């Protein structure tokens, strides 16, 4: 989503509707092009102000309209490894970093991520991160904090 509106409600609505990216129209053209490439490759991109807002929102414990039940029954379908990978994804780690953390290959990480996205009915890592925060599986870490 490319917009001039830097409002939290638009971010949550866009992500809930399936957006894989949220950039503001004042983004530098090169960053916009890179964002398009990132989303086309199946990843997600958020403007820095949106990322700060999401982290602040979840760190405060404020509820969202994305999911408010406190539990997500589909989490029960995840293996212990997939659940742990979900927490690492929600912590912002790349596939390479997750692989290093778990001592597995990037290909195996991708398999775990794809499996958990499929089981949870999610489209991408952004939706997985929101779900992980929303159900309390993980909490945002302060900048520079190590897992």
C-alpha cells in the first residue's frame, strides 16, 4: 500500500486486508522501487514510522482489531519448532539469522516458515508477526536487545 496517510488505523486495516507492504508517498523513489521488489519476492516492507508505531503499539499491550481473542486455535497445529520459528520471525530475524540461531539451513527455515504460514492461514511474515504479538507468543524487544 502506498499512501499519504500515516495513521495507525490505516496500517492495521491494510495489513488485515492482506497488504504485504505499507509505504508513505514521501518515500525516496529508490526505496519505493526496492520495496516493490521486496514484496514481489514474497517478503514484506514497512516504512520506518509504521514499524516504530507497530512496535510501540504492541509493546504497550494495546489491543488491536486484528485478533482480540487472546488465543489462536491454529497455534495448536504448529510443531514446537514452527512455534519457535514464529517467535524468531516476529523478533525480526532473517531466514539466515534464524538458521544460525537454530543450527539449520536457510532452506529448512523457509520450509518451517512456509508450513507455519500455511497452517495459520497467513500470507506473509508481517501477518505472522502481528499474530505472534497479538496472541502474546512474543513481545517486542528494545532496540539492540539480543534474544
